[in-house]
């Protein structure tokens, strides 16, 4: 059964209900979220024909060092505020309540149990697709779930299986790393992040 401790995106149905939504899972550390993330999600929602996209804020990426990650609750807070008013884009802390490190296969399994009427599509960049064979239960993910792959600079997307869709999206030249560095250096980050979270980013990354 669903845990009452989960903070599902606003509007998510109760277990066993719903109209069979098509939901894209956009996972990341969002450290912090920026306008590039939001622009990409809007494009993916349209190109893949999705009803919603859930920004799955990750507490820990198994393939990356986590030492430079801001506290997960603060990253979720910024993501939630940044997405206010963005139709069909939701902040989600689902993985906060799962065993660490968080593996996508386990998340997909649990989501299927909690939301059996909905279809979840995994959204990943070309760089992650190149390393996809290293993912936990990669073959099972491909066997049971649909994936949408979008380009990333420096990555090449070769032939893909039938249930993997490659989309052509415009990428904004913005990175969370650059934002953190600019804040520490006392430089402006105007235009790089939603205005609503500028005070939070300035406070959390100073």
C-alpha cells in the first residue's frame, strides 16, 4: 500500500484510481534546478505526448559522488517552488522514502505497485543512455518500460531498441555546477534559474 509519508505530486490519484495517465520520470539531483531543466521538460512533454512529467529529485545517484549535494529536502523545496504554475510539471520526493542508494529499477517497481493505472516513461539524456548497461537491472528496465532519450552535448545516440524513443530537443547552455560556482563567487545568476527561487539559491549555495 502507499505510505502516508510519501509526498506525491499534487493531483496524484489514490492507489487504484486515475485515468491511466502517461507520466514521464525526469530524475536528477537538481542541485539546483534551472531554466534549462524546465525548458527541456516542456519539450519532452510535448514531443513524447505525456500527460505529466515528475521531477524525481534524487537523494543519491549510485554512479556519482554525493559529497557536493545540497540536502535533499532543500533541493526538493527549490524544485517545488520553481515548478509552481508550470502545467503538468510536478516536483516529487518519492525516492526519499526508499532504500539508499536509490536505483531506478526499484523506483519503477514501487511506482507500478502504487499507481497501477498509470504508465511511467523514463526520460534520460544521451550521456546516461551511453552508460545505461551499467544501470541496476538495465535489461529488466528495457524489457518492461518505455524510455525517451534526449541529446546531451558530447554524447552520441546509436541504434536503440524498439521501446526507446529518441527525440530532438533544444538544449540551453546552463549547468547547475556553473550556478553554484557563480553564487560562491558573488556573481549574478539572473536568467539562469526561475526568479522565484533566486533568494533560495543565493542562500543555500553561498
